[in-house]
């Protein structure tokens, strides 16, 4: 029953994809000769003027270009011409570094805040004010103090991914069932052992959910951050190709950003499943 | 009472209420138990039964008074006093064995893995869960979960067991079986047990002593009823005992009417000397002033119908 449902859903997905690609192709294809001009002039004007082709690339153009990129993902022809693999690698490395730093800060801090009602109340106003700040708003401050654009981008990732993790950890730790805590108390389990054997496993699903939200936000923010700081990364690539007026490359980059984002989310989803327990 | 294994001495529990007033759940509560005794507390919701149990467990602190267990005032929780929770409170990410082993390794921290496992296994076998060691709590029925709770409590070999309505969430059949198990285990191990229940029959079957509490707030321990049934009572012929109905009626009368009116009817009730009711022994029953002699069972009459 479920297998057939999955099969039918897959079929519908394929049909939708085919329809989308078909409409895209029809909308951007050449309509035939629109103006007669000397061949040399026509060469200068390009297909848009002579054949009525849309300036927007069609799926076949994008496919061909994508294939080119996939064949050579790691070439490096200087600062403005690097393979997509290298650009994505830079972005993933920045996200990974900023995100891991955020994990190292948010989870222990969240534990402390969640276990202490005093700290929870005392830090709440700060968190409430800091949380809604757009991570890019930190960028000038980061550039001014850190004086390194690449590290600044990492800092921006750090600051944007810390809040969901921190808040979820606080919530998860603070809402561990009283009875589980009481079990640990009646067994005279010490605070540290209690934190690791009762509170951590009980709060783990909530913490992992926060981490999953964070990685999503971090991947959203890195594109914008790299557009600002420039140099390397998939965000820079998008802006650079816009300046080159290569819409094909922009579309390819958009596609790849989506795919990498999905993979990052799936990895965290798998971790979440590992720590989730049925009640 | 010569051997006071547990002595609750004048405890009170108060909570700050609205507008600076304090709400007193109970105060000046005195209660004692001998070693190896099985006591049940009966009273309506809100009379502070669970609070008394939590104070005994060390999970809650009394606003006044002290609790002395085995000659020592308690402060906080202790591995000597195991708690069986109403909601079984198993850790859902651990297996049956993991849950019991967690308690065992908390008590004996220096034990190695194999020793902890063997000890835990012994208690899993004791409650009849052999074969289910590697199941998670979510895969168990309510009765099996509570068995794990019992195994966990027993595995640390406590001096006493505290049970907060341990069987109230179970169906009647499972409840009966588990009552049998608990009774057998407590008799075998000479465990001192303190149990809260709403179920009069459960109290009669399990308890040596039944504590009756009046309604809260301002609840008091009204009477201590000694169970006249023999220690080796059986579930099936319990109700044939000549004193069974007299005892049952006494408790139900209390719950239905006297728990509400007790405090007004007996203003001179001394919480330090709570009357002990001995059903079937008129000479020894409450001899407090002003009370009419209680109708007691006489040989040859049917106490259940006459009361």
C-alpha cells in the first residue's frame, strides 16, 4: 500500500517536473528569424535579436552548462573563475565552522540557562533583543572589529545559528519531565551524572530540532554574507555571474544551493531520528 | 509502638497563597511505622497524601517538623528509600535492563558492567519480566512498565518502599496480579512499605495498618486502623473472613461521611495520639470520650449486613 503510494507520488513528481521543463523550454525557445540583417551584424547582435530567442536561458542551455560544470568541478583559473565544487566547498566550510562554534557555545550555555531559573530570567531580555537582529546587520561591526572578511562571514554564521539552538536547548532542558528528574533524585544521582544520563537524552530531540533549524538558517545566510564579503563561496559566485550577465550560471547556482541545503537538512534529520525515543 | 522504624514528627506543609495568606495542606502530622510493616494511606484527593510520601522520599521538604527513619532525621533523598511512581517514570530511551541497571549502578558505583547487569537481571526475573530485558518501555504494556518500576525500586535493596498509587493506572486484572507480586515480595524481603491508594480493597489486602486522613486543606490523620486479617491472607477468600466487612465498612464510612465531618465532630482530636482502631476487639477499640461504642462484629452475626 505504502509502496504503491510512493510510486504514484514519484510519478506525479516526474510529471510535474516534465511539465515545468516543457513550459520553460517553450517560453524561452527561438521563434525564427525576426529581422534580416547582414551576417556580421547578426553575429554581433546575438540570437536574442535575430532569432527572437528570450534572454532567459532555456532548460537545455542550463543542462549543457551544468554538465560542463560537473565535468570540471574543481578547476581554478584565478580569483574570478573557480569551479563550482571549490565555491561550494568554501561556503560549506564557512557554514561548518560558524555552526560548530555555535554548537559549542549554545548547547552548554543552554544547559546552564535551562537548569537555572535565575539565569533563565536574567538572560531572557538579552536573548529576546539579540534574537531578532538580522545576522547581516552584524557584518559592519564584524568587519570593523575582526578586520578579516572571511572570518567575519564565519562570525555572521555563528551569530545566526546560535539562537535557535540556544532557545531549543533551554526549552528542552527546562521541560524535562519532573518524574524523570525525581527518579534521578531518589537514586542520589549527582548533578553532572544527572545532566548526562537524564537531562541530555531527554532533551536531545528538542536540541537536535534546534540544530536542524539552525543549519537551515546558516545556509540561507551564507549566500547573502558571501555576496557582501566577496572573494569566494557560492554566494559570491551568484553575484559575480550576475555581474557577468550569465543567467545560466545563476540558475545553476540556485539549483545547487537548494540541493546542498536539502542535504544538510537531511543529515540533521537523520541525527534527530537517532536520538528520538518513542514514549 | 516500641520499634519506631519510621517516625513522622509534627510535620506541616504550607504554601504561600494569594494575597500573602498561606494555605496549610496539613499540619502537626504524627505517624509512625514499625520495621517490616506495610501501611496504606487512604484519603480523598487534596488531603496531602502525596505530599507526605514525597516528604518521606525526600523529594519535598516539610515546612515544619521532621521525619526520622531508622533513628536518623532525613534530609533529602536516599537510596534507602525507593519510590515506585504512579506513572512508572521509566526512562523511555533505556531498555528494561537499562532502566534497572541505571538504579543498580547508582547505588553501587564501583561495580563493573557485568556485575550490575547480573544484579539487575535478578530483579527483572523476580518481577517476571525475563525475556523482555531488551525491550523499550514504549513496547511494554502498562502492567509490564509498572513491573519494571517495581524491579527498579527493589534492585537497590532499599530499607523501605514508597508507593504513590502504583496500580491506579492499571486494569483490574493486572492490578490484582501486581498486588499479589508486591505482597509476596514485601513479605519475602521483609520490606517496610508505605503506600498511597484510593482503593479500599487494595488497602485491606495489602496493609497491616491503614492510615485514614481527613479532607484537606487542614487535613489530619484521623485514625490508624489495624488490619485484623491474618498475615497469610489470600486474595480469593479474603471476603470470607468474618471481620472483612466490618473493616471495609469502617473505612468506607470514613471516606463517605466522617472524612468531611471529623474535624468539627472531634475538636479535641490529639494528632500526637491518633486513636488506633482494632476492628473486632471492642475492648481495645477507641475509647475516647463522647463517642458511642462502635458496632462491632460478634461471632455468629453477619457484620457486613448489620453495619
